[in-house]
C-alpha cells in the first residue's frame, strides 16, 4: 500500500461523518475511506516572513514518502547546485569598471570592456532612449528606426558623398579614430562605403582566415619546418597545403612545427634546397549536431549543410567519414549508405572551393540558380602558385556570361567596351575567347581558347625601344621551332603594309592552284621587290631541302641580269644590264657540264671515246657537241642525241670505219631509217638534227 496516503478500514458508528481540513481531504469508495493531500483551499502568501520556520512538504521518490523542508534550506540548495558555479566563475574573472562578463565554456568566464556607446544602448530603458544611444555614435545622425527584424540608422547622403548617415564601422572607440560609414547614397539601391575621416581616401580590404605562415623546406626530405604563423595541425593529414608555388598533400603530422608533404597525386617529394616560402591551408568547413535516419541526415544546429560543388570534400558523422550522395537543402543530406540511426550526434565537413582564399562576388541571379562574377585571390595550383583572377560563376541552371571591360560611351550611352571575355558556346562552335578593341562583333582581335588546357605554343609581342621594329612572333615553353599562321577568311588574303599606297598581298589557293605573292596598291604599274641584306643571295628551294635557284651578288654589285617578258611574236629577253657600258653575259655548266639552249648542247667537247656494239641499240650514246672517238672496233658505232636543232661533230681517230647512227626513228641523208652512216678512219663529219625523223651530214 502507498505510504503517501492514509487508508482506514473501520466499522464506524452508523450513520457517521469523517471530515478533512487544512490541506487534507477524505475520499470514500464504498466502505473504504482515503485521506489525501489537498492544497486547493489553502491561502497563498506573497512572501515568507520567517524562512527558517516556513516549511514545504517534499516528496522523496527514492523512499516514496513525504518530508518537510524549510524555505531557507531550499534557497541554499538552489544556490549551491545552480547559481554557485557561475558565481564562482564570475568571482574568478574579477570584472573591473565598465567590464562585461561572458562565459567561454561551462564554469569558466572572461571579461571585456564595454564602450560608452555599448553601455548607453544596453542601459536604454525604452525606444527613445535606445534611438538616442544609437544616434550618439556620430553627430549628424538624425534618424533611427526599426522595421521588423532590421534596424535603420541615419539618412541618405543626398548625392554629396560626405557620409550623411548609416552605420559607422570601427568608430566605437574614440581613441582609435572615426572608422568608416556604410550608408545609402541618394537612391536606396546606391550603397556606399566611405571613410568617416575627412580628406582621406577609402580602402576596402577583404582578408581571408586561412591558416598561414612561413616555412622552410627540409633538404633531402619531404618535410617542411614552420618558421612563424599558424601551428600545423594533425587534422591536416590527407588535405591540401599550398607551398612553393604548388599545391601539395599533407601525408604526415610530426608536430606543430613539422609536417610531411607529397605531390597532389601522392607521389613522394624530396626537396633539393632549403627554400623559404609562405604556406596556406584553406578549406570551407562546418560542424554541428544532426539526426540520422537510414541514409537521411537532418540538421539540428550549427553550420548549415552546403551544396556539393566542392573538390576534396569530406563529411563526417561522429568522427566517421560518410559519403554524401545528394544535397537536398541546407537542413537535409542523403548518404550513399546508412551509418546507423542516431539522434543529436555531431557532424563536420570540409571542402575546397576553387583554391580560393578571398572572393568578392557580384550576383546577377541568386538562390539555387546563380550567375555571378568573382574577383578571387587563389591559393595556388601546379603552374602559377598564388594568383588573382576575375571569373564568371554559376550554380544550378545558371550560365556563364561574358565579362566586358571598357571606358567611355558611344553616342546614346552605348558602352565603349575595349575588352571582352566570352564563355564557351557549343552552338557557335568555340571554347570561349577574348576580344580586344571592342565587343559583341565590333572587336579588332579575337583570341580563342583550346578545348582542353594546352601549355605549349603561343604568339608573342614584345615592346621595343625607339628606333627598333616591333613584331609578332611564335613562342612556346618547350618546342624549339614553331610556325606562325596568318590567314584570311574563306578566299581572303593577307595584306602586308596596306597602310601605304602600295603593299604586298599574300593569297592562299584551293587544291590544284598555286599560292601567290602579289604587289597591290593605288599605282597602275608597280613591281615587287625582294631585298637581301649585305651580300646575301636569294635562294628558291623545295621543302628547304632541294635548291631550285640561287641569285647571288656581292657587296659592290653594279651589274645584273635583266629578264624581260614579251608580247605575241616577240622573243623573251635575257640580257646583261647595269652601270658599265659593255657587259659580258656568262652562261656555263658545272665542271665538264655543257650549256644547253633549249635542246641544243652548247660547246661541250668529249674526247677519248670508245665506240661500242654492232647495232643502233648497242652503240655508244653521244652527249656532247664535239665528240672524238679514238677506239673503233670493226662494226662498232655511236648514236646521235635526240636534240632537234643540234649540230653534232664526230671525229673518227680509230683504226676502223665508225658507224654513226641517227636517233631512233630518224634517217641520215638518203639512208634508210635507223641505218648507220659510215665514217672512215681519220674522217670527221658534222650532223644537223632537223626533226625527229631527219638528220643531215
């Protein structure tokens, strides 16, 4: 039976009455009568006059019984259990004048000094007092309002740029200067940031909170040693670290001053010199409390979940790495596999966003679908180290958009943009390009991107000092020899020097036609000059391997060869010309080579020849204009060359008659076709070849 009530089983005098009073009530059930506590009719008192003699009925659940406790003992127990530890921490912090106590963790407190401005706000007893405290921050603020959850301060600057109101940042401590204003400059959508210190410039700085400092490479190892800055941390193992213009991987934590690095792909690093450089470790991180049900993770508190646009992303639940398959919203994630249901467990994540350290973003479309342009400070990659970039960005269904840079306007406020940066356009068939000298089809030059990053060849323009020529040249990081192409569109040509009256036109050609170099311009008749330097000559070749012609001179050349084309029925002229009155024209072969005019051999002499064969097909073929045969066997012969118009002389110095055969298919004098002409020993004869069928002797 419960001891919290009194149950009596009696045989009362019948009829009988049992009455309860002063917090006690009697409840009858059949013949049973239960006596219970009842405070509904007791008088409530506003305070206690004697806490030592004022008692409260207290139920002890361990022994299932009621006990009495004085009001004094209740207060003492509450102070010891609830108020005591915070009071002890406050006493330990020992706050001074105008200081505020705050708790750094459970049972530990610290202090900071509150400015007069902060004290004025915190001590405000009503709305007008609060507005007055806010306005006291800077003379001239005449308006403080509240709209919903927002606080409105100051008035618009009225276009004069002199900081008529707004929120002053960094001005709370009068000993440190006046700070800067954030305000609205005229229209509500014209926001301004301006130094509140008169006659001074304004500078906007965006710092990052990356772990950073300086370190030195340890020679013959993959270790780096911290010199100053952030201490190395064991949690960095398996993450990226930027050092010496590269992105490395932290493979081992030795202590707060030493870590081991590998290449990004995990291959070993061995430093050859003790180079000193800045290091940076920068990830977007988050942590908090979540619930897990199956593969669904639900946010409870802490940092919100983030979309999965990171590289090197890692998500942990209770310190265990889990693979995230999809981002639902900032409070919901889906895992690839279920880690086990849990409530109020810790989560953490980290990820790399484009190696960025600091970013200034300007949005055109915001939300889950984004379009923006970003000014980045980039920690580094494997080519450049730290650098800065201006890039368009997107998220969701957003698209990359062009970026224009310009100065001035055309008529009608049409922007005069000089530089354009365009994204990839699959419909137009390009991978993006930069335009110079205009945009949107009005540009002077376009430079296109390759489909994949190509690090090799490029065009280069170098500045030159006065008096030196400037040029466009091919260059590259590895190739020793690189061609440069300049082409027209379609059948268009390349024009050189066309800023002058006369210029050079270089035209390509379709299959079956030769490319051409032409003189063009305003003059009706104009030649094309090829000028060599010093005594250099003109070489015409095939594939730079087979020379077709050389035109050479010397440093004192005054005479030259003049070739003149002709009209119908007139000969082409090849003549000597120059300063001298009388100039010989020398034409010669090389070595024993002869001069051939058309098909005529000119002044070539062969001696000591031996006649061969006994037929036209086996006779010795003659190649000179004068031929002396010194050995003549019986029946042996020679055959004349098939050179129409040639005059061939044959001298027989041999012991026997020599048969002189005509070219195949021809006849000498009245002899039959292909018959040999007998030249007696010691005789000589000249043969005139007049056609393919006739020779005269």
